[in-house]
């Protein structure tokens, strides 16, 4: 069977937000989704709303992968125009979902500031460029800065920028909301239930084998985060991901101090709607001898002492910028692994040679989940290939196919 391939421009995205219509035509298509992270959950929601027969297979628990360890800053920072537009569309899609489902999203914008003159020039230039391209940015002086974030003590800075469209959310809560809503439309969410194999008749997918038995399926979406390569290999596709660990300290809840996402590199932080300060002082694991293992592969923190040492240091650094958070007890420190494609862009679409096995793996998956759910739901149910996803196809790496 070969899929129809229509290319629909970015304008087509708006149509996708109206479930039903064309989608109803394939309404009982049986779609399995591997992964109960925010991507799998959003895809499940949109497919189930449109009438598909959806089953989510999650090997541990919803949001237990990268999603539960994510900073969850919703933003459109990218110098690639197509990708930036996709991210902006996702921010708009979150506004729609928030209105429909009462999602708890803080639309406080983000603040970025620099002290070093050279970095400041670059930040200002980038902000002007992005603003001209439609991603609203404002360069701030010290007075405007304190008016926006009175509890921040940024120190003397050479440049500060406010990205007013940005927001942040609690990714665990939102993932559960997506799955709960999908279940209202009849989706099954199975966990713990690991997909262990893909079943084919010739080149046609017939279903999956799981730790709870076999399921027959018409389509399979692999949204398994950093585990995507293992399953995709069973469909003869090599998913090129970078290894990218990241830690985040979470404080206990504090009174409301700040609504913006704040970035004064290497420190970035936010305050969740439940009052927790969440942040980090390094977006990667520095290359020092004690990090040898973590730089090689996935692992848990070796000890509770190490967790609290990192967590305390991060919260103390944040408190130098946000004195109201001084001494806040650490609630937990997470160590997560970003599903980061080799070239930094999402990998979304049917694997080469298959009309049945679809991959959805991306960094910034929290930002992108809202729009990805819409677009992927539409591609699968309407047999479309949308231009909005054209640059992100698995085929761009197909010279690496097994
Ligand atoms: C430290 C850190 C900071 C981040 N900051 C941001 C940010 O500020 N903004 C942003 O937009 N993004 C951010 N990200 C990236 C974002 O969190 C991820 O892109 C997103 O969570 C990916 O969601 P996902 O559903 O694709 O993957 P995951 O959340 O990893 O979900 C995949 C799920 O699949 C399950 N699974 C795997 N294999 C199987 C199997 N065989 N059978 C059944 N289930 C299986 C796993 O248990 C897991 O729950 C950050 C990530 C990290 C780690």
C-alpha cells in the first residue's frame, strides 16, 4: 500500500486543529504509540480526538523519561526560520489546548542577560534579528528589567532581552492531562508495558510484542525518547542521536517570586506554578574525570550525597540572582537524557521503506508536543505528508540505514 502524499503549507497547520472532518474517514485505524512521554501523550490525544483506536505502551510510567526531567521552557529560540516557525506554531497550539483543557501554563516570557561585552553584543543582535523575523523580543534597560522581575538581582549587565511569547509548564502534569483526555476519547494507556518487538508480514507491520502480550496494529508511532533507536532498528532504521545528559535542581515550594524563565548562563531557572524553583548551572556534564561514565552512557546518580551536593550548589547559585530563594531546601535533583537528534532537529515521519512505522523523536519536545500532536495525528489519519514537517524526515539520514 502506498500513502497519498499531499504537501500542505504552514497555513495547513490551522486546519489540523479541527479534529473530525477528513480525519473521520480513517477513524478506526488502530494506532499503537510507544512512549508515554509528552510527545507520545500529545500524539495519543490528537489521534484519539480524531477518532483513531489508540493504545499507548509505556514501559515504566507516564513522563518517566526525559519529560519528567525537563526544564520545560516553551520557547522559539532558533536561527532556522522553518524550525522557529514550527516552535511558534506550537506556542499558539498550547494557547488553544490551555483554553480547551485548563492546562496550567505560566506565560511569563523569558529574560536573558549578559555581562561580558562581546556576548552582550551578540545577544542584542540576535534579539533584533529574531524580533524582525516575528519572534517578539525587547532589549531592556535596568529599569525595565526590575519592573518586569522585581525580585531578581541581575547584577550589572551589558545587555538584557525579554522574549514575551515564552512560557513554562509542569511537564509531568501536562503529560498526565494529555493522557487523561486521550482516555476520554477511548485511548488505552498501558503501563508498565514494554514493547519488545515489532511484528511484520513481509514489509507490512502487523503489530507489536509487549511484556503484556501481542497487539495487532495498523500503524505504530515510536515516541520512545532516547530508546527510540532500539525499536527503530527493528524496522531497519538507524536513529542518529547525540548523548546529552542534563541535571535540574528542584526546591521545595516557596511563595511566588518570579514568572519569567531566566537565563544568565550558565545559570537558568524558573519558578513553577506550585512554587518550586527549578534550574541548573550547567546545560551539559563538564568533561572532568569523575564524569567519565556519565559522558559515555545513561546511568543513575551514583549516590545520594552527590545528588545533594549538586542540588545545593545549583540552588545557592540561583539564590545569588533571586535572593528570595536563599536557603530554600532541595526537594530533588533529576538527571535526564535529552532525545537529541544528531543535527539538532526533530526526526518525524515514516521510516524509510515503511508506510506503517512512524518515528517521532526530538529535543525541545516539551515546546513542540502541542504542534507535533496535531500534525502527526493528521499525517497518520489523512495519509498526508505535511510541508510543516518536510525538513524533519527520517530520510535525511537514510544513507545511514542498516
Ligand atoms: C535536562 C533537560 C532539559 C530540557 N529542557 C527542555 C526545555 O526547556 N524545553 C523543551 O521544550 N524541551 C526540553 N528538554 C527536552 C524535552 O524534555 C524532551 O524533548 C521531551 O521530554 C521528549 O519527550 P518524549 O515523549 O519524546 O520522550 P520521553 O519523555 O523520554 O518519553 C519516552 C517514553 O518512552 C518510554 N519507552 C521507551 N522505550 C519503550 C518501550 N520499548 N516500550 C514502552 N515504552 C518505552 C519511556 O519509558 C519514556 O517514558 C529537556 C530535556 C532534558 C533532559
